[in-house]
């Protein structure tokens, strides 16, 4: 008989790590808990070092590659995708800030404060200072990316270097960071259990995840209603046509893998094939409404749990930067949340434990965010088709003659 290997995905490994961490927190001796706290401290330093490099590695080549297809349709598509991503993030903020306080209450906050001294401490720490700050990485990425886009012939070597550097970062994330994430999350939940905070926090976030799922559905309906203002098509019928793409994304957890289905369903909604063929692959990279919604909602919840101020202007700046930072991140498992860790720490003041909780929550809802991203791509395609469809069709007909 052949050996049967059961492959457990990242979500399954994270769920197992959380369960084991909670169980171990009740039985592990202090010295063993401190061992995992030491690993968590070192891993956190590694994350902090990689994050600026990740931003440069993702954003710069993405801008350079988009620049090759420069034109009016590209500019409009990018603006619409960014507007929808920003709008989704701010809608998530407004809803979360209104609803989450009643779901969270005061119990989790008091438990979190009381446990400050009970968390096992690492035996030692290793400092690995990042080569640059998050903002410096963003500025550098913009400069390199736009230079390659504006001067394609003179910077072909630089573009190749950026693409190779992205491959290096993808290798580090895929072969080092992601495999070690379950151990890191195990240690975080072990420490939280030892400190007595894990129970109320988990119960709270089960409710919050349900709210976020409803928000995903609401965002999709809103996006197709906006598209209907341009296209005149029935938004609910269009959304129903896109459901196979939504279901495919739930199963694959990949925007890229879902492109063929998304493209076919978008054309079925009435979008011209040439417009759909341009918009859908592009938006699979740049349109991140679902991912932004998850990150913002979870960030608001964590800040409320700890009594941190939830300021609208701060979150507006955070969402504006997030919509740029997570461009091209879907190419890596958990890439969006990895790319956002620097902003979470730099703008919102998140700690190592906060970032670990964000990673766990994001991965737990990863498929829903991906499905929201790619289904919303169809709405963008409808708007772009209304603006450019006739012109594109006329060009295609003349080319065929």
C-alpha cells in the first residue's frame, strides 16, 4: 500500500498551533514557556528586518511592470481599484468603530491590563535593526518603480534586478517566514494563556469574524450598485453571475488561480472581452478591498481591546498607505498581512503580540478576503467597460479588418 500523506494548509496549521498553544499554556513549566518566548522574540526581530525589504521587493517591481502598459485605461483602472480599496477600508473602520465596542465590552480590556506582568519573558533577545524605516522603504520603492516605468530602455538591468529581488523576498517569505509562523503563533497563544487573557479575547473575536463576513457581503453589494450606476446592469444579477468566481476563490485562496473563472464570469455579465482581459488580471494584483477590510476591522478590534484610541484621521492615513503597500502582495501566502505589519507598528503602534494576533486572524479569514477581492474585480470591469468599452471594441474591429 502506498503511504498516504495528508497535507495540512497554512490555515490548518495556524488553527492547530492556536489550539496547542492554549493547551500548553496550562501545563508547560515556566522555563519551557520562556523558550518559546525567546523564539518569538527572535522571530519578531526577523520580521521587523524583512518588512522594509518586502515593501521594496513587492511595490517597486509592481509599479515598473504596470508602467509597461501605461495608458488612459490603465490609469482609470488603477484609480478605481484604489478608490474601492480605500472606501472598503474606511467603511470597515466606520462600521467597526460603531459596532465593536458593544461586542468587546470592558471584560477583555481589564483582563489584558491585569496580565501585563504574567507573560513569560524571553531568556535573551537578538537585535536586528531594519536597514530602513517603513516610510523610507515606500519612498525608495516608488522612486525605483517609477524610474523603471518611465525609462524602460535605460533601466532594463534595474528592472531585472527588482524582479530578481522580489523572487528572493518571495523565497524568504515562502520558505522561512510562513513555515515558522505556526510556531510563532503557538508561542504567542501559549503566553496569552499563561497570562490569562486568551479566553475572553478568543470569544470576542469569534463575534468579530462574523461581523467581518457580513461586511464582505455588504461591500460587494455596494460595489456592484456603484457599477450599476455606470453600466445600467442589475447589480444583484451581476453579483449572482460572479458567484462561481467567489466560490473558486474560497477553494483556491488565490486571486491568480481564480483569474480564468473571474474573466469568464465577468464577460458573462456583459463586459467586452478586450476590457475584461485587461482589467481582471491587473485587478488581481492591485484591487484589495477584501484584504483591506479584514486588516482594518481586526486592527480596530485589537485597539479597542487594549483601550487604545481609535482615531478616524489616523485610520484614514493608515488605509491610504495600506492600499499602496499591499500591491502585488497576493503573490505570497499571507503577503498582504506581512506587508502591513510595518504600518500596523509604525502608524497604529502595534506590539509584537498584536501583530501575531493580526496574522492569526487574517489567515483565519484569508479565503473570504480573496473571494471579496476577485469578485469586486468584476464591478471595476463594468465601470471601465462603460468608459472605454466602445472605443476598445472599435479598435478591435478595425484591427480585424
